[in-house]
C-alpha cells in the first residue's frame, strides 16, 4: 500500500490529521489545480440490506439526503487540498409485515458524518473514487399493531459508517454553478451487533 | 398509541482524552455485539384476559441465547426447505428413518437472529414483526413445556430440545400445489415443529397462539412417550397399509383429542386464563367445532368411519379431529371447570401414555400388543388406560360417565374401572349397536 493511501486510511480514523497536515507541505504532492464547487446537496436512494430475523438478508428500500462539503481548500495546500470531502448523510428505510390483525412496522434511520477521501480519476477533476469512514447514530423504531392498537418503541444506537464509491461533479453550464453532483456508493453501517449495507446512488447539485 | 423510551445499546464511554475516546469508541462500535445471554425479559404478544393480544413483558427462562432463540426447550431455525416427494430418488432409496429425514430436509436452515431494542428497564423489545412472532412462539413453547413439567409431571430433560423450523418452505408435490402455508405442524419425521408462513389466514399468526403451540407441543410429548420418539412410529408402518385401519384411526384420534385437552390446560397457566376456543384466534369461527366446552357426541357416521375405514380416508375427512374433540370434550366435562381436577386429568392422561405394569398397561403397551392385529387396539381399551390412571375416585367416576356417554362406549367393557351404574347417558342419545 502506498504511503499516501496509508496516511489517508489513518486520517479517516481521525488520529493522524496533524501529521498529514505537516506532510502536505511536501513539494510535488499537490493535486492538479481545479475550481471545484464547495457544497453539494443530493437525494439518496437505494437498497438497504439488513440482517433478517429468519432469513440471512432482508432487503428494503432506503431513501434520504446528503450534504457534502469539499473541506480540502480550507486546509493548507498539499495532500488533502483537493481530496477531502466531508459528508453529512441521513437515510431512512422502513417496512411493514404481518397479517391484517397483527402487523409490525420498523423504521431504521442513519444519521452520520463521514470524511471522504476522493481520488480524482480524470484530468478535469470531475470524477473520482472515494473511500470514507465516519460515525453517527442510528435510530430504530419498532411498532406493533394489534387490531389497530399500536405500541411503539425506539432508540438511538451509536453507528460506525464506512464505505466507498464513485463520485461525479459534472459541468452543466460551463464552469458556472451549479454542477450535476452524483454518486454510486456502497456503505456499511455497524450499529450494535448488526451490519446494515447500503447499495445505491445519489444525485443532486453542487454549488 | 403507547410510546416507550429506550436507551442506546450497551456501549458506554467514560471521561477520556478526545483521541483516546475516539479510538475507544471505534473499537467499541466494532466489538459491541448485543447478544443477550441466559434468561431474559422480553416483550411478547400475549393474549390478555380481555381476549386481545397485548405486548406484555414476559421472561424466557430457558434460553441461553436470546438472539438465536436457543435454549433447553427449543432451537429455532429459519430458511429451511422440506420436500416430501414420492418421486424423489433420495427418498426412494432411503432405508432408515434417518435416511428419510435427510432426504426430506433439503435445506436445514440457519439459526434465526432476533432483533431487539433494549428498553431503559432492560426489557428486550422486538424490533420487527418476525422477531415479535419468534419471541412469542418461544414464550408459547416454553409455557407448554412448563405445563408438561409442572402439571403432567414429565421429568425435566425427558423431552429434550425441540427444533422449530420457522417459516420453512414445505413442499408436498403431487398433493399440494405450491408451498404449504397457514399451518403449524409437529412433523415426526424431522422431529421438529414447522411454523409455516401465513397466507390466507390473516388473523393472529399461529406462532403467537400459545394454545395452538401447546397443542403441537402435546404431539411431541405423545411422540416421545407413545411412539418412543420414533420418526416413523411402528404403529404407522405396521398399520397404515391396511384397507381398514381401526387401530391407526383410534391412535390418531387420541393424539389429536388429547393434544387439544392439554392445550386447554396449558392456556390455564397463561395470563389470559383458560381458553377452550384458543384455535379461533388464528383459524376463525370455523374452528368453533373444536371447542371442547361445547357438547360433542360420537355420531354413528363417525363410529363407522373410525371402525371401518382406512386412515387415508378417515384422516383427510378430519375424522381423527372430530373423534378427538369428543374425547377432549368428555374430559373437559369431567373436570367441571375445576383447576385441580383439570390438572389431575392432565397428569393421568400423560401417565397413561406408557405404563409397563400388566395391571394398568399404558397406550404404548396396548399398541405393542396389537401390532399384528390393529383391531385389537380399540377406543374402549384406550379409554380404560386413561381412566385407570385417574387416582381420585370421584373424578374417575365423573370421567367414566362423560366418556361412556359421549364416546358411546359399552360400560361393561370398562368393568373394574367404571362402576356398572356409571349412569345413563345424559348428553348423547345412545347409538344402536
């Protein structure tokens, strides 16, 4: 693994940022100069793969939103200048099962903050692959209804998020804003003893 | 709507430096697997006294792993696949009972993984419908097991750990089109329970019907005691080939009727109290014909079917259930709504399953004595075995009266157990012959 990749992985764990900041001044490590948007807002949709009670995997639809902030430019020019992206992501998945008399409604929400490290893969700086690690909370709400009478319970669980994906910030109006912002992603959320896997995409605008 | 607050999963951080706490948090998040161990307090859907299923805190006393729902009484498996196909070469080539079980069980399934939310008071709340279903089924089976231990005095450990196949795919090609649904079965061949998916039945799922589960659990007890735990009981293999199978018809009728009687007894230990109509919650009003609190009499048609038909006709026409309901009804009538009498009868019935004493042979001994000629195993002989194990004289006399009356038995054939003056029929008009 290259030294730069190792540093990025460690950086994702929040423990080596100062050291990276010092190394970012090393000559020759700067990325190509591009005028990237700073803020993106995207709608998220896809499939959430959960641990099923009686089947290994239960797949449900999930939807949500994400705000991404290109945080690199606030850092000194160097390694992270064009690669650091800070995501705030929320997604909701819900499903209902049961009979007409007895049914259960479950909703799982993930709210996470995760820095992402983007590796640009084109000269124009519009596309990149990224990996990210972060954390937040999951909220699980379970409601059981019997003949229309509902009883609900919910709680928050600390959550670790990690994943990878493909990111695009495509020009729509030349260099002017907004740009088309999109992603294809695989993200995992570890809450308690469970792992939820999200496979999906997002699309929105970058300003 | 009721709402409950719940606390986060059991991962806590104390005061630490920011960096140390960050690292520790990540490690805890990665390592913190909520797997409750040992007896646990959980929420289950329990039939309350007002007749409604209500989320209720109960204790699962026998579980070792609340996530996998494994313990000394049960072991739940999801995703199993069973195919009973006469054209299956594997089944055709099977020689032993174990071979046949392996041939039928195409997919063994995997342990279930119940999902919980931990409430502030430590009670585990099911986080999805199937976990509600699973946990309540576990509770029902545990209560049924407790009934047989405490009321029927079956020694702990005799019944072993039962495998529960939850929502398996159960196929009977040639007999049923598509997967079998809307049923709960104790399937002797795999020595396990099948809690099948629901489809047309849209009322209370069978998995949460503790009375129905106790009925199925009673079949397990019957299998262990009367059939010696065999996957293919000898009486089935020896008797089923006959063109007329009176012994098998009686045996299956006893199995069904006594299962209903025990199930009723088990409901008496539940928060909702004794419930003779426990089937209706899942099966609807059509199940009212099996309400043992109603008056049931053996009809001439039923008696003819019992004595003169093959089980391949008697069973599919629900003859065993109908005769069983008459039997359960007579025992229920003898108990007269008294808890002590009900329990004494339950105890006597189980004691009658097997008794090696020549003076008071049990069902298994009677069956063994008639393996070569099933006509020798009669309803009267079976009832005699039940009655002789009723210790209280007054209760036995009442049971004699009810059974003779409703099952249309010849009291002379019960000499020594029932008094000749057991009484004239008071409920059912005597049948000719």
